[in-house]
C-alpha cells in the first residue's frame, strides 16, 4: 500500500538554513572579491598615472585612460557575474545539501539522506517492516537535527580574508579622499571624466599668435590655428597669473618631415616670443617648461591668405561723353577691369566698385584720402547672412571724427555676393570730392539722415583694400590702386589760311582749312572775327557745321573744297582796316571744369547761343588781315613774281654750267685712243639689217658695253666727279623748280581768293607758267636724272660712257630750253606788271600832291583867320 512520505520539519528547516547560508556566503565573498578588483584597479591606475607624470610631466593619453576605464568596467562586470551572479543562480538540490550535512555531521549516519529520499518517494515502503524502519529513521533524524549547528559546515577563512582585503582597500581609498582629496579629484577627472590637463601644475603655459595689424593676440581654437601661407608666424607664450615662471621653455616644432627644438627665455615682461619666418607648410608645435607639458600638439594649418583677384568698375559715364552702352532696356553700365595699378574714368562717372577675392570673406576695409581728411569703409558679413557697412571719417593722424552707416543701394539685398567672395559699393568720381565727401558725411551726421548714395570719391584717389576671411586671416598687405579722373579737355583747334596772305582786298573770300578735335565730341564750331582792336568779337556759322558728337571735325565746305570760306565783302570794310579772324569750338561738357583757367571755360560765349554751362571753349590761330586796294595787292604779287623769276634765272644758270661740264667731258672723251678706234669701227661697220622674225640674233657687243680699260685713270676720275656734281645739281634744281611751281600756284589762289583775277590772267598763269613748270617737274627733270644716273652707272662698271653722256647732254639741253621758255613768259608778265607798277606810282604821287594841296590851303585859311 502506498504511503505519503514527507520530510520531517526539523530536517527541512536544517536544509533550508544551509541553503540560505550558502547563498549569503557566496554573495558576500563575491562582493568582497569585486571590491578587491576595484580597489586593485584604482591603486594600479593611480600609481601608473603618478609615475608617468613624474617622469614625463604629461597626463596619460586619453585613449589609454579610456582603455583602463573600459577594462576595469569589464573586469568588475565579469567578476560580479561569475562570482555572484552565476553562483547565486545555481540550483541547490536537497539531497546534495543532505549529503553535505552527512559529511560534516557523522552522527546523522545516513539517516538524513534516507529521510530525504523517502520524502522524494525514492524508498520502497510497501513492506510493513520497511515502513516501520523508515518511521524510526525519521524520528531519529528529527531528534538529531535539533542539536546540529549549520554554521560549522562553512570554512570562514576565505570569506574573512576577502572581506579584510576589501575593507582595507576601501579604507585606503577613503583615507586618500580624506588626506589628499585633490589626488582623488585628479583621478576622477582623468579616468572617469577623461579630461585633459587634470594634473595640477605649478607652471602653465598659454600659447597665442600675434597677428597684424596692431599686434593683435589670437588664441588657438581646439589647439588649431589657420595661418596665411608665406606669412611670418609670431608666437607669444604667456604664464597665467599665479603660476610659476620657468627660467626657460622648450619649443618643439615639426614641419613636413623635419623636427626642430628651440629653447626660449622670457623677456622683461615675462613672456616668451618666437617667430617662424615665411611659413609655407603645416606645422605642429609642442611647448614644455617647468612641470608643464602637453601631449596633443598645437596644429598650424597653412592656408592661402585672402587676396583681391579681380577689380571691376561698372560705370555710367556722363551722357555728353557718348561712352555709355545703349540697349533696348536703356543705358547699361560699362564694365572696366583693373589692369595694373591704376584706372582712369571721366569725371562725374557713377560706378560700382566690384571687388572679388579668392575665398569667402567676413570683413573688408577700403581706405582713402579726401583732402586734409582720411576715410575708411568697413564692410562686414558672417555665415548667417548678417551684413553691415560703415564709413569712418578720420584726421590725417588717424583720429576718428565721425562714423556713419552706409545704406544698401536701391534694388540690392546685400553688399556681398552669394558665397561671400565678392562685394560692391557705389561711388561717384568727382573733381570736388576732396571737399564734398567730408561735407556729405558731416551733413548726414548733423541731420541724422541716411547717407546719400553714391559715395563721392575724390579724383586721383589711391585706394587701399584689406581683406579678412572667415578664419580671421588678414591680407598680408593691402591691395593698392588709383582711380584717376579724366579731365575733359578743351577742343584742339588747328587752322591755317589756304591761298591767301595777311593783306586782302575788300572782296576777299578767305579759305580756312584745318581740323577740330575733342576727346568726347565737338558741340559747335564757328568763325569769330572782329574789326580793328576795339571792336567786339562776332560769330558767323560755317557752311558745313559739325554733327553732334563728332570727335574729329575737318573744316570743308564739300568734298571738292576741303576748307571753309569767310566772305569779307558783307562786312563792307574800308582800306587799312584790320580784320582779326579765328575759328572757335565748344565741346559738350556738362561737368565742372578742374585745373583750367577761367578764360578757357565759358569765356566768349554770346548770350543768345544755347551752350552748356560747363562747356570748354577753344580757338585756333588768330589771323590778322589788313584791307588793301586791289592795285596794292597786285603790286605785292608782282614783287613775289620777281623773286620767282630770279630763282628761275638761277636754276637756268646752274643748269647751263652743268651742260658745259658735260660737253667738256664729251670733247675730252673723243680725243682718247679707245674713243677714236671705236669711232673708226663704227664707221666701218655696215648698217645692221633687221633680222627675220623668230631668228636668233648674232652675238654683238653694244657700244655701251665696250670696256674702257684703255681710258686713262685720271680721265675716268674726272668723268665720275662731273657725273656726281651733275646729279647733285640737277636734283637740287628739281626741288627748287617744284617750289617755284608751288609759289605760282599760291599766287594764282591768292588772286582768285581776293577777287583780283581776270580770265586772261588766269589763262596765262595756267597755260604759260603752271602747266610748263608741271611738265618740267614731272617729266623733264626725271628724264635728266635718269640719263645722268645711267652715265654714272657706266663709269662705275667701267663701260664706255659716251652714249649715256650724249643722252645726258641732250636731256639737259631740253631742260634749259623749256625753262627759258617759261622765263620768257614771266618776262612778258613782268613788263605788264611794270606798267601797272608805274601807274600805281603815278596815282600815288597824284594823291600825295592832292593831300599836300589840301594841307597848304588849310594852313592859308588858318592864317587868314588869325
């Protein structure tokens, strides 16, 4: 029969106590071991950090401290898991615990195990005897367990040892916290917070960079600093107040693959200074001194400095210049890029100064002078898009006087371009800018009104532009250039009289030729004249006035008459009156003059002439002409003609001398033996017959190719000298004759322009003098020159010069004959002119006699009244 076997309460209580005590033992022992590991890690890391700092004056690298922290956390976690977690989670079977008790307490005599097995149903209780025996065993177990002490099962020495070590470690750490709390804080900062520089030092060094202008101090950002390429790196190493100043420090630097070490001593002000000249590559710096050092280097990154890459002036020129570009939308600005150190613009040009840089900027400064003052424009921007522009007026010694904000130009959202690599400002180039700009700024400041744009810029301004990029790197040197103002110049008037002299008749029509040039275009050109010295200047329009904006204007009536005419007859002048004639021109300038005398600007303008108020006026030469009778003019021209006749006579005389020399040399050449043999050969040679067509002529030697080797050397030298003198003389006479022809042409023009000509007179001049002289100059003289040249060439080649010499004689004879013919016509005119001159003298003597008679009668009448 089956029975329910339950463990007796006494045995169950004993086993439960054992189980509870085992778990408590495991927990406290594991906890003590974990504390031991923690304490050991603390002191080990503490000692390592202390030793490392003592030897190197450096904190342990952060990565190493982070590794120690992670390793410690791992060890503690693994120890807690293995020594506490796993052991506590392990199941304790009742039978196993009973065996532990049986082994520790022999008096149980396996009865506790039997009781446990019976309770678990492992014993066979079907037999009454077995059941009785089991009941007896249970009763004995209950009796024995009441007297047993479970604590004696455990060996307390390992637990006490672990607890003692753990307590000792905890006590030591707590003692450290009490005795040297700074050391504990240092350990916490170094290993738990992973801070840099957690060791307290007596010495501390702070490295800064000295930047220009103004020796500004700039600190490193996270041990990083950007430096302009090629610039000098000036370092200043300071010791904060309260720290010990070392006697010297060491500066280690690595540039590229090289490493250098420099020892620095403090200056009188207690700082250390060092400069790297012309830094062109990235560098890393370490400084150490006293008990200060650092492991992470200061990094100097070399970057290109900000610089101006392009300067463009987009201009709206004054309208009168005609330089603006016209489009369907209207007038457009004309861009002009700066090439070199200066650029020129017309005065009163409105332009946008556009500056482009090689990198994004955060600030730009433009400086210039305005008379006795200086001005400075600062434009700022940041990455958020905030921008501002101010202009500061300063004295020449740099003292600020006033500052004013510059408003945005109409239609603009920013002074800066997209990306911050360029900016622009509006200016107006003005001759009076040196005074207008300070007045403009002071007026805006006094009235508290916005500054009027564009900003007035003095002419010939030297601008200095300094840039600062977003890394606070400033341009090594300012970019300098000059904007010159082009002053509008008065027109240039070049005139001359054509075919007329300083004495004219009352019916003269004065031809005036020349050009008028203006830099931006002529507005008007007129004749200006006055009669005698005290008269007022008067104006007369040209027959063909200039079109508006013409830059080069030629005085001409039409394509045939390349001159303008001034008609004297409408003035109805009297004999001996003087007429002063000039050509006056005005340009279209609409801006104030600068640097011009007042007499050249706005002088001589008539009230009824609609002229620009700032137009420049210029005049050509002033021709003073005297009114004379027609007979006197003819007499003057006769005198000039006499001089020309003497020049022709001189030319004829010199040509005859040349002809005589040539004939003399020709006669001497006939007397030489070679010449006689050549003459005999020529006489014996039968006349040459005309060869048939397409036949090859027989080889003959022309007369001109006969060698003159038998001619005496002295005779040959004489021929060469005559040839040279003849060529020189003929060419000189050709030039003289061309001058005579030109002088006669001027006489003809003067006769026509003074209305003193007659058809017969013009016909004789044209047909009997000018035409023959032109034929002589264009045909005869070149023919003589060519014949003499062949004569000289034959002598140079040692050929027989006889034929060329004879041609030269013949050409010279023709020249003399033609010149004598012209001279004869001039003599015929001279006789007519002489008669005219005699008539003029007779008339003059009669007039003088009449005047003398009047004077005598006046004297007698006065005496009679007395």
